[in-house]
C-alpha cells in the first residue's frame, strides 16, 4: 500500500543532498569573519560556538592587548576569523586576532581615503622606529615621525592610546606607515592660529626665553614662540644674546611684527626703552672730541661705543697717520679706550663717522719740530728701490735717501748694493715736507765734500794749476792718482802720461810714486776733476821757450828744455 501522508520524512538521498548543501555553505565561510557565542571559559581559552557542527577555541590573550583589556564571560557575542571548519581534532580553527586585523584594515582603508586620524598604541621599538597597534593591525612609526622635535626617551608615549595619521598603506604586503608628528603639527598650527589671533602688533607682553641662538632668542608667549633678534635686544651692540639673556628668564617684550600666514612673530626689548638717537646731532656736534670704547673690529674699520646704544665707525683710512695698508686689528683692539673726533652724523641712517688720526699729532710735524734740517738721525733700512733707500725713523715715519746722497765719490748704484734691508744707517735730515709727508735724508752729508775740502786745503784749485799727485793704482789704460793735500782722485789716461809717445807707458810708473800734473778740468757743480802730465810738460815747454828762447840767445832747444827741467826741480 502506498504511503499517502504528505509530511513524510525525507529520504536518504534528500538528507545527503541537504548535508552537502550545508557543508558547501560552511566551506564558503572559510577565510572570513563570522560571529560566535562564548559557551565556556576553560583556564586560558574561550570555547566559542560559531554555528558549525563543532566549537572552536581561542586563547584569552587574543582578547587583550596594548590599550585594550576585554573581560570575557559566557554568553558574550564575539567576532572571529574562520580559518578552517575542522582540524585534526574535529574542532573549528578560529582566531580573534585575525578577525580584529581584518576589521582594522577595512576601517583603516576608509580612514586613509578620508584622510582621517586613527587611534593606536606604540608597543614596541624596532630598527629605525616603533611598531604601533591600530586595533589589531600593526603599523610602522619612523623615528622622525614621533614628535615635532627629536626626543630621547619615548617610554612615556608607549602603551598610551593616541591619534596617528596614516602616511602609506599596502594591504597586499601588509605594510602601514603612520605619523604622530603630523598630528602634533596640525594641532599646534590650530593652537598657534588661535593664539596669534589674540595678539596685536605694538602689544607689550611677558614671555619666557625658551632657546638662544647666535642670531637671537626664542621667547614662549604662552603656546607660540616669537623671535627676539639680537639687534632688538638692546640699543647698544650685543655680540651674543647670552650677554643679556638666560634660558628660562622672564622678559617683557613688544610685538614688532606678526605674519599671519606663517605665524612668525618678531619681538623687541629695546623698543620699550627711549631711543638714544633722538637729538643725536646736538649731543655729538661735528669736530667735537669724545672718549669711547672699541666694541667691534672689521676689515674696513672699528666700531666705537660712545654711550650705550650709540656707536660710531672709525674707517680704516682715519685710524693712523702712517699705517695705511694694515688691518684695523693691528692698530686698535677690542675694549680699548680711544679718543675720537666726530667727522659726520647721519640721524636718518643712524650713523656716526669718527676719526682717530684727528686726535693725534701729525708725526711729520712732530718730526720736523724735533729734527730740523741738519739734524743727524739713525734708523733701520726698511726698503731698497731703484732710486734710493727708505729708512724707518722716530714717530713711525720713513725718510728717503736718494742715490745721489749716498756717497761723495762713488755712484749711488754701487753704494746701495753694499747696504742690506735691516741695516742701521745714520743720516742727516736735508728737508721735511709736512704737507707732502716726505722726509729727505742724506748719508754723504755726514762727511766733508772733497771738492770743498780741496779748495780749502790746497788753495784755489782751478784749471791750469800745477798739483802734485800720488800714484795709487797702475792700469793698462793709465793710472789712478790722488791729488796731494785733498781727498780728490783722478784718472790720467795713457795719452796724458807724457808729451812724447814713447813715454806714454803706464808701466813706467809705480804705486806710491809722486808726479806733477796740470789741472785740465775742475767743475765743482759737475763734481769732475782731471789732471794731465802731458799738459804740464807742454806748458813748461812753452814757458821755457818764451823765457830762454830769444833769437839772439844762441841756446838750442835741448838747452831750453834742460833749463826748464832744472827750474822745476828747483821749485820742488
């Protein structure tokens, strides 16, 4: 009899089909996040029913971590990641960590696209930075992205939930890079904008010196820093801010300028004091002299403080009468007290030109007063040139000895070769030209002029006079002689040694031998003298003929010359 009941149980084939369909749906769940119910807690694991034929087990530590501490109890609904429906023990393989990671990646990708901040916890230090738990997903925090300024100790930041910005994401590689610095900068920018909006140029406020550099100090104005430039600390010259300020010091400052775009604030302290440049022309009239202190030295001059806040410049050209091409640091030193004269005052440019030489006596005037023409001085040879010597003298001035004033007898070119730089030389002052700053000296003037001495000792020495000469050197072309009774020397050429050619041989004379000669040239202005034995013999011959050669005397030429020679010997 056939079974006519409509609600009969399914056949074996139908049950198998339904079971396969159920397993097919379960297989599709592998690799996804599913919900489950905590059915039991056994020691350190939680037993979770995920709707499959068997439960799964998850370690309790997966429900805790940096910044979170979930307390599980039976009956709680949780999300887990289904890795496999059944393992070798017949249990479902599930994971809370992987579920949280999958959830986090979805949320993080949305936040990254929307450029939103995410919350995370720094939990470990690695090479080049730190690892951050972003609610299951692990991100890398480079060391440079931890804070606005480098920090030595990150310990206080670890384990504390805080906002981060995602810089880069790569789900395929599982890489996430985050930054804490950008969040701080953005927050700081908002804070700065709010603070700057409350400040006004010209406002006087108090602040704390936060940092000091070579060019100024940064002052904390209550959440935003302002720059107090070194030139705005005081009216006087401040070489370094540490001369006036210390870190942590409270100062009153005036807001000079605010840049609302960059949030840069310029501050000033000297602006709270009276400007010392007011009425400067009346305080420092032209040509007036004042005492000051050298505060700074440059290549082009030295700055002198006349009073706090007022400095003038001594240009290098106004620093010394004599040192024209030296560095100012070799003339004055920092902190040296000096006496200066006001040369120019420019209140608009806030400049005062000062002179140092104007307060000192002209060294050429001083030298002329102490050493008039004819005075004898001594100094070191500073330089040798083609036209003479420069000698260093008292008062740091130089005098020049021209080549023509080195020696009476020898050429200056020859004498200067014997003198070395650094030698001490005595000389006579010939002339001092204060206006042209020149001093003329002479070395030969310390000795007597041989031409003057010759005239004084030997009477009137002139052309035609007969003189006695001593042979001092015999040469091939003639002989060098010294005129007796003088310091004059002359050279008698071979053709002037005798009237007869046969006797015009230099070798017939000997050094030390004395001979008579006639002066043929004596030019004191040109300083030249010449003598000739031949001229004397010719003159004597003419004189003898004139004296003994009358037509009726009957004397021969030999007799006449003999008589002339005898007469010359008698004169000797």
